[in-house]
């Protein structure tokens, strides 16, 4: 994340504060248009806290360009054996309706639940602000086969190739549907996932979940590295222009990798060794070729003895766009720590999310290089992997991927 | 938590903000006395954010009376086979020194690590505020046997009896040493646990960890209940007076129960059923006998047909001090959600922490009543249990439990 931005926690606004600031309409059942207007008004002051409501509607799904929240829950669902195109559409319609309410901090109204189910609303979030909740939905490669839409599956949505050194757990990867829930309050993401799961009853089953967080100021990962420097403009991850199917216009592709860090090993390395593996200074993230965090890395610099200052296998060298024909990946990642593993080492690392217009020219070539000799990779284990197409944004009255399912 | 208190997130102060506000001394290596003074100065304004530094030193350990933070990591350690009284003392001395630095937001200085180990400091928190970090240490019943101090083990520190319906996993309960890490930033608690674990290398092994969070406004649990109403003054949990050993003066006992909620079952119940099980209104936590959240429950009220308004098996009736000879328990609990279990149901519930001057007259009689017919208990599974004595506070130059280990 950018240096100097406010810690995520300071963005929080209580429901009470929001009401006091005139946000009643945004929380108490107003239509989507009114909600958005209120948010704009609340967000107009540069000095005040950022608004707690991120509009669900728009040209892109929220959660791609949105400034990263402090907490995330990722979940993948698999469609049931009897779920066809019509029933998948009904599920996405239910999820969309619920998302509209939840993002505004409203209760999910009765009637949304699957036929024969009880109301999904138990008031758990009655006192909670939505805390910048975003709900982002994606479609896995298999979604298209399962719904009779194989012909509509984009070429770019081909399952990722195997990479050297991958140690993937299939049970924690892939999936027919993705839900990315970001918020500045883990209580919100936790309960919202539960609501979506209940709305999927009979149609889709939870396949895996992952839980992540950032440091309050969002700068470092659990290896202690300043992370996210030189991230491209997030808008470069979005799809547009001729050849992009209607349902995907304004959308993106996201690659998710659960990357465990071998922290016991890493933390025992001398500082210069850790800095060489990355190619940046641990203290402030500046390149080893000098300057400050945002100074461009000088990949050509050599020491007097002719040895490159940035090692030939340094992460910044192998991951640099210059080394990868300008491959674009917008990283929007979270740390995770799920306690000790069976062998006592930490089950901790990075939920790496890379957003891009085409994984075949983005993640795939970069990871092919990194997995063949990147110095940092020795201390990382890619444990789970998934790829999803993320449909474009939703207008009021529409539902996610409607143009695909009714096309 | 009390109604109307500020959401935990709003208490956060960035390291940068703290430095700007003149808090440099508190962060940059000043002595403990200076640090505490700075905190007092920073905290003097009613309108400003609460200070990010909770003093480690004082008559009680921090993390008992401290307003609950938004995140917690609990961990238990077991002493190694060769760890005797002297080595246990050395470990507590290392942990205490590290805690003094970490609570002030300082790097852990070199030299604290166990002999032969590398520095534990890798700069992970270099940009982070301590975010009200508290480090609270406790001793399990077995600690005393393992260190040749069996004669000094208080009567009250007897392992808890088995309760009906317990489904305890021994691997996730008990332990020789407790560490409770609270902060308003999960990145801080995560890394601090790692530092303590590395400082324990060769002496104590991680036995279990648990991770919890609150809603930003801290009021509800994952069942949707307003929680913590009628919590006694936390100071009532503290030990004092004649008969209390020196090392325990100003200390307390803490019972930890990992209580899984059968949310799939619970959420499907009709609202009146859920309210009867608790004895309070779901919407605002008011007793079913009327009034507001803090109105005393009228346990004697009957309906015209003679049926008690608060059911005979309602949780508020069976848990009420009036039903338990005035038993004192100060609850300071967190929600947890570790994803789906193998059977697809949520691995979610409450990390219930009860602080008390004597578990034999506090938790034990109350839980005996609750586990024999409490209506809420049908939807709860007690999965792990632990009891620790929490020594009194530490003065500069001392270490936790010094009076016990050198007594």
C-alpha cells in the first residue's frame, strides 16, 4: 500500500456516528440511489473519516479499486449436482439482493432465502457499521461447464498451469464461485459470509474459506517487507474494449494464491541475506540501488567488482515488469496466520490476490520466472491456487453476471 | 461491553500520529517511567483518540482491567523436560523484558534471545503502532509441579472439574503458561506471539493458540446477542488482602473456555424461541421483563397464567449472581470464526474468558448450574478449557512471578 495513507482502523465509522452525521438514509432502507448520494456527501470532507458505506452498484464490482480494507474473508463455493443455469441465476440474484442491503448496513429483508428456508437475518449486525464492506463475486472455469455455458467461457479463464515447486492442496483451491468479502471489521465479514452461505443452501456448497488481515497501516507483510510498492494503477486490471463480452466489461480476472512463508527459516537469516533475496532494504523498502521506497530499481547497477547490486535471482529483478514483457498484475493481498501447523511451524503467510486483464500475459509468465530461481521463493510455499473471472459491475435492478446467464 | 463506548477501531493511533503528538519518548527507547508519563499526557484530552500505549508496569498486569481490544491471540506453552525453576525464571525474565519494549512499540533489543539463537527482531512492526497492545502472563496448575514449587500452588488453582456435556479436546486446553495478547491490530498480536515463541526456544513449546475478535462496537456475539451486560466492576476479579501470596497480590484467576456455537441450529430457531433461551430481547438486550438493556432482570415476574416470564431454564436466570450465591466472574470474551469444520458447520463461537478471585466460588458453581439445563447450552459446545493463575503486576526491574520463583 502507498506510504503515508491513514491506517485502516481510522477509517471506521460507527453506525451511531454515521447516523449522527446525517447518514440515516444510507442505513435505514433507502434505495440504492439515495444511499450513494449520502455516501458522496459524507465523504466530501478531506479531514473527516472515510465513509463506512462503499456503493455496491457501479461500472465495476466494489473490492477491486476499493482501498484495501483491514480484513478479508475469501470463500469459494461449488454448485450442487442439480444446479443448472436457471438455478445458478437465481442464486446470483439472491446474492446480489443481499449484497445491496448488506453493503449499506441494512438487514437482509425476509423473502430472499431459498424456498422452504427460514429467514437468514438474525440481527447479528444490528449495531454494526458496514465498515466499508465490499462483496465481490467471481466465476471459476468450471462454472461455465456446470451451467451449460461452456461456449461462453473466455479463453483467458483456462485453469492455471502447474508451476515448479507448487505444493497445492486441491481442497483449498479452485471452485465454481468466488466471494471476496472485505471490511474494516472482521465481525462484519464473518457474519456476511454466513448469510451468503445460507442463501446458497441447496444450490452451492462452501468449498474453502481463507481469512486475512493487514497491519493497521497496511505497509508490511509477515516477513517484515514493505509490500505493494510499484503496484500499477488498479484500473489497469479492468477489462474493456472490443472483444470483451458484455458480462465481463468493467470486470477483471483474479488469481488467488495462498502462499505460506517459512518464517522460522526466514527470520533466522542475517539481515543482508534477507535484503538480497528481495532486492530492497528491510528498514524502509528502498531498492538496494539507493533512494527511497518509490525510487525505481536500477537493475543494471553493478558493484566495482562487476557483480550486480540487485542479485540475478533477487525477487524485484525477476518480478519486475521489465523482466516480464510489461505483464500487468495489481496486487491486493492480505496476511494470514491460522496458528501453528502440526509440526509446530506457523501456518502463516500471504493471501496473494493478483487482478489483471489476462492471466496468460500477467500472472502466468511472472510466476513461471519466479518459480524457477527467485531467491525469495525458497522461503515460500504455494499451497493453494484459484482463478476466477470477475464480471463487471451491477446496475440497480440487475444481478451479477446477468448478461452471461440470460445472454 | 458498555453501551455507547467508541468502537475499538477509533482508538487506534498510528505510530506516525503518536510521534507527531509528542509521543516520541514512549516509542524510542525511553525508560518505563517516562513512557508512562507520556501516555498520561497523550491521554489527557477527552476528545482525542485513546493512547496507543497501555503501560506494561503497574499494580496489576495489563489486559485484565484494560478496555477490551478488538483482537486477541491466546496461547499456552508447556515447559520442556529439562526446564527447571531457574530456567523457567529466565524465560519469564526474557518475556517480561520483551513485553516492556513491545508494549511501548519499541523493537526488541538484541541480547534477549536464548543463548545460541539469532536476534528475534526482524522489523515486522517497524511501521506499526502498538495499538494498545497488552501482554498478560499466567501459570497453569502443572507449572508448579514442573518447577519444584508444588507446595506454593494455591488451592484455588486446582484443575477444573469435568462438567456435564463437556466435549473437551485436551490438546487445545490447559498448559503450563498462558499468554494473552490483546491489541487493536491483529498484525501486532500475530507478530508478538511469534517473538515470544522464539524467546521460549528450548524452554517452552507452544501447546495451543486461539484467535478472537470483537465487533467494532463490541456489543454482540455471533449468536446476535448483546453480550457482557451486567458484567461486574472488573476490579472485583483481582486478588488482595491477607492470605494472598505476594506473587499473586493484585493478580487474578482466569478460566478460558472455547465455546463453539451451533449456529446452523441456532439461526434456524424462531425469534421468540431464541429470546426465551437467553431471557433477553434480541433487538436491544433488554430483559424480557421489560425496560432497557441495563434494567435489572425481574426473575420473579410471572405471566397472568402463572408461568414465569423468564423461563426456568433461561440463561439469564441460571447465570444470575442471585442464583449462584453472588459468584463473581468478570467476562472479557472474544468471538472466533476459524472457517468451516469438516462437516461443513461453522467452527465459530466465543473465546469465553472469566476473571475471578476464586474459580471454586466463581466459574465452577455457575457452570455446574448452566451445564445442567440452561436453555442456551443446547446450542453450545464447550470444546476446550483451561485455568491459570495470573500473577500480580510488575514494577520496573522485576519480572512476572519473580516473588514466586525467587521466594
